[in-house]
C-alpha cells in the first residue's frame, strides 16, 4: 500500500524556537495533504488542507501565521510551528491523498520545553 | 513497519444488512483502539473506541469487538445505511492519551 512518512518522528525544542515537520508521500503523488493535531482522548483536529502549489486552507481557529504550511511538490508538505510554546506540544499527523485514497503518516511528537 | 492493518481496502453491502470492518494489530502494547469515519474532503471523525479491559463496546448501530489474543478488532454496523458510505480507519495506541497508529482504511459502500 501507499506509504507516507514524517520527519522527525519526535522533536524537543525550547520555547520561542521554530520547528519544521516534513510529510512525504513515498510512492505516489499527493494532490492534497492534510495536517492534523491530536488532542487528549484521541480526538483529531484538522488544522489545514494544502494543495500542491497553492496556499493552504486553514480551519477556523488555527493561526496561519503560527502554523506555516508549504506544499511545494506533489510529494512533500511541511508544517512549521513558529515561536513554539509549551501549549503547542502535541502529536501532529499528516495525511496525503491522491484523490482516491487518503493515507496517514506515522505522526510527529512535538514537545516544547 | 505497519503496526495496524486493515487488509480489506473496500467493502460493499446492501442497505439494511450488516457491515463488518476488520482490523489487525501487531504491537502487544496497544491497549486502546478507535474507529474513525471519513467522508471525502473532510477530516476523520471519531466513531467509537474500546479499551483492552473490554471485549465489546456498543453505541447505537455501531459495535466494536476486541479479541486481544488474536490482536484483532472489528466494527459492526447494523443495519447499514447509505449514509454510512465512507472510509473507515482503525487506530490504536498504547495508553489512552498516547500517540495513535492508523490502519490504511476500508472504503465502505452501502447500496440502497
């Protein structure tokens, strides 16, 4: 089946710094990529939807200046958490879609100290 | 290494009949399991969950069964409705607030 990777799988950073998370579709071209954040009790929140070559569409309540999303190619999307704060600590999951199926990445655990 | 597997990419059932979606896992540390439903162009929505201390959890038309010895869980939808047509993802974690691992999903089509 299709494979989506995320890098890094976990990261610890200091408050005020920025962190970039990569999401790659390894064996297919992803026309659309999604970024989710996991909240307590396992609920997933869709943060944004990005289409290759265009600006991401952010969900209501998600700060676009804080969570920068770039979808530069059909196989790569990046999420940059700028000026990270401890409350940004969470598990971030990406998924990639080829218009037929959606495939989840393994997730990235971000801890801001 | 795929720790959560949904071996059937698609399933088609008739309206009113039972839909059974299956999920297998390999990590014996997993003790919390969830099912998500996803419509096109939308994020997945939480459907039902089960912890390893139970072997069954029911919510309306949806029932999840857990067989720990076989490392297998299933989602039963009875009776199936056309509005149930969606992609269903199985997820597992070691601990209720720990990171989840998703299966590849099963596309359910319920025919009128």
